[in-house]
C-alpha cells in the first residue's frame, strides 16, 4: 500500500541512466538472442529490455490509477515530474538522446494522460438545476 504514490516508471529511467552514464554501454549491445523458426535468431539488446520493462510497469501504473482512489493527486504529480525529467534529459543531454529514451518519454506521457483521464472520469459532478419559481437547494 505504500507504493501507491511511487512512479514505477522511475525504475527503468534509473536503469537507463546507470547503463548510459555509469556503465557507458551502448544500448544496441546484444544481451541474448531468441531462436526463431529455421536457423534465424532474434537479438535482444539493452534498449529492448528497458522498453519491455517500461511497458510492463506502465500496465501496473494504469492498474494503480484505476483502482486506488487515495493519494491520486500525488501520484499524478510525481508522474508528471518524471515526464519532465525524462523530457529534459532527452533535450538537454546530447549523450542521453537515444530512441530508447524517446520511447520511455512517450510511455511516461501515456502514464500522465491516462492518470488524468481516469481522474477526470472518477469525479462526481453534481449539477443543480434551478427554475425561476424554485431556488436551488
């Protein structure tokens, strides 16, 4: 219950920064290969793994936004701050500007928009109609 206001997409963003700046590894380096039909093999690189993890965590974020009503404002604010951090890293740090980070920014944007749309749908709107002969109560 304590992880409700923690943006889970922060995990792949932190891993991205570790790979890019601490390990200084290219995101095109093959981690493993998947055998396909015939003698073909599909290489899976570091960027693919980070994006796969990001997509799985985005699914959990959407479940969190749809299920829990408490602390939603803080959760959305943190998701927006994460989007701002990813976008600023994409724009301001030339060494970090890869397609992997761009797609992580897109996933973070989807997280923010999904949270806001679920938040606006869950609000109860009371509409009071009044007539000239009957004041609103």
